[in-house]
């Protein structure tokens, strides 16, 4: 295991991004799909059909394709072969079907993805423990002063530039550890700060290892469009382009006063700093979550009465899923929330605070069911979500067990 030292003043911050994460996890399960255009985002009806050849006894699978897809599902991720056909994350599946009708469509399996997420993060932690969790498939890692056992040889380790190459060795070891633990590839970039590491991890995908020093900013970062900076979204990017700013380099050389005039003091100042590669944010190894939630958007709008059985099952699954997340992360919560989005895209939320914090699925469902009674159910439903807030650590409860419901209760979906 590598261990942190504190001799260098220059920071070495890594950003690790798993390559096409959901799709790559699925390719471990279905290796026969390697090299083919595959998108993840289908529902249960797109589960592969398994058949046994009566002559050979071999197992074969029949996979769904995008051809003829009807619905409003979106792509969560796509293999690089699918991306070459113009398919990408957040793209509507109907649009994708027009571009690549023969691409394979697989359903999402978030439980499996969460398991692999935990595994790759655990593999990183054995080498470099200063990790900031940024989601299911990406993390920041502080490699400042981290050494591998082979680095601890004494002479020469403090020579100018030596720490930079030690950081590269550690990044390579992390990639190898992740692959050994999960069978998956990742792309990792090492840079002086989080902002530059985030941008750089995209430069050499897939399976990339990118080292970006401050002297590399003009050559590798400035030619990129401003939207590559995490925090400059589509609206700001479009506005910059309308103002004649089309690259990060042009943004870096813009007059700060001019940027403040067009984007406000806070955002304008930040954009100029970011374009010049300045970012002092630390790698935050822990932050308390404010809430834990799950939600799902239906492939078709569901009617509260005619689809009551389906809605009831999904409602229960969401409550159970949130409870499992709470239990796995060691939290309980007192505020139970419900989220509904109707077929006209109007969204309503309702909350209820219960007497004692809980991580019990039945207690969550009972409180969420009470919330459900306070919303109109006169339209079809597009989205349903359940949230638990006002969190605290389960171990911090004064000697009493988290609240639970003695038996299941009914709601308007039952």
C-alpha cells in the first residue's frame, strides 16, 4: 500500500473516470457483445432472451435492438462503437434508433453498477486513501506525496521533478489495481488541481493516463471549447460563442472586467480563473449527504387507477431501495419525501417528518404513502420518486433502534 508524505508543496491531483462504465459492466456479463455498438437505457422488456440449442446444448442469447423502439427512454451510456455512430448519453432512444437501428439495447441494472462502483473505489483506496467521491463512476484522488513501496529507496527521491514521475507511477498502479479488481478500464489524469484533472481525464480516453503540468495548459487545454470546463453549461457556452469566445484560450485572454459585465462578478471572475487553470479547491474526502433518494421515469405514462398494481410495485421498490441505501451508508432520516411528475410535466413534492429517524423500508413506505394522499391523482404519472432527508448517522441514535413499521401499510396505489 502506498502512503502519504507531505514534503512537496506542488499538488498532484488525479481525476479517475471509468470508461463507458455501465456498458463496460454489461460487457463483462455479455462478452459476445464486445466490439459491437451497445447502448444502455432500456427497460425490463429489453432483457436478453436466453435459449439452449437443442443439438449442442450451448446457451445462446437473443438481444433487443433499437429498431422500432417507441418510448421516451434515454441512453445512460454507450459503448465507443455506438458513439462512433453518433449515439451518446442523455440522447433519446427514439432518436438513437433513427441513427443506428441495429445497435444492441440493454436494460439498466443499477444494483450491479453500484457493486462495481464500490469495488473500483475500494481498489483505489488501497493505494491512495485521499479520495473524493463524485458519483458512481468518477472520483478525485489526492496523490500529493503518495509513494509506492518501490519509491521508498532513499537517494534521489527529492530531486526536482521526481515527485511528478512518482505521481505517474501511482496513477499507473491505480489503473492496474482497478482492472485487476473489476476487469474494467478507467482513464486517469494527474494535474495541479481538480479542475485541470477533470478536463484532462477526457483527453486520452479510453484507458488513458494523462499527465498535465502547468506548462501544458496552453497546448492541451486552451484549444478546447469552454464547455469542457466543469461549471460552464450549455447556456453559458452558447452565450460565450455568441460573444465570440470559442475556446478556453480565448476565455483565458478575455478582459476580466468584460466577463464580469456579461456574466456577473462571481461567475465572470470564476470563468477567467478557470480558463487560466487556477483552482484551489481541496480534495474533500468526506461530506455529509443531505438526503438519499431514488426515482424512476416510466417508459409510458401510468394511470393511477388502471395501472395501480404496477405503480404499487414500483412505489414499494423505490422505498426498499432507499432503505437499502440508508442501511449500506449507515444513515437514518426523519423527513420522508415524495415526488411526482405528471404527463403535463408539472412536478409536485410532499414531505412528512416522522417522530423518530428510520432506515426501515416499511416505515418509509408508510410515511411516503401519507404524502401520496396529499397530492392530486387525476392525471397520468410520468415520474415517481421517494426521498429521505434530515439524515444522521445510525450509530449516533441514543441507544435505541431506528424506527420501523410493524407491518406494511396501504397507500392510494394499493
